C-alpha cells in the first residue's frame, strides 16, 4: 500500500467512526426522550364494555421525593439542596446533545406555573452565587473585570547635562 492509500483508509475509518458515534448518541437521546414522554391517551371506544377494564397502574414518578421509613417523603433540607446543586455543577455541559435533548423533553412536560417557579428560583440563586443582585434581572449589566490600576506617574526627566565647555579662543 502506498502512503496516500493508507491515509485515505485512515481518514475514511475516522469518518465512519464519527458517523457511528453520532448515530449511537442520537439513538440514545431519542430512546431516552421516548421513555420520558407521557403515554398517549387511550383511544375513544364506542363499546362501553371495553371501557370497564381497569387502567394499568401509573409508572412511579421519577421526580417524586423518596419516602422515609414511615412512608412520608424525606424533608428537603438546605444541605440536600446544596448537595444536588454540586452534583449539577459537576455534571456534563448543558450544550451536550444528549443532555440538551433530555432537558428539552423535561422542559416540555412542565406547565407554565412550574416554568415560572423554576425561573424565579434560578434568578434568586444567581443573585446569591454571583453576589450581584442586578446580574440575574439584567444580564446586559453583568459585572466586568475590575478596572486596571492607574498608571504610576512618570519619573521626572533626567537632569540636563551641563553644556560642554569650549576652550577660549
């Protein structure tokens, strides 16, 4: 094999690998999105006897709080909130295609009051963690780098040399 054929084979192999990787990622995102979509409503039946069948049990809500030993949901404490926020901060980028797809699916399930509550919560958290109350409400006024320190005054010019003495003529 010549070098150019080897290079072409290597390039083609890399293209194939990237294509298959992207295809797999897309399939995973679509599968997860399908699993998180609510089931379609049952078809309207003309026969009233078929409607008498009991509905299948609803799947467990993945967002439900875990139950404590007494059957009551565990209390959501400040420490638990901080722990969850640290998990989010340490996670993958929100622009990652898989993460973005899952967030899109989750966002589409929220009703307007939930969206407003989440937005308000994020705005309040942004005020706390950025230590800037205006940052969350007006992104155009984000804090900038501190101003550069003023330049020190210029050093005084060096004293002029005395004029050269010329011998008397």
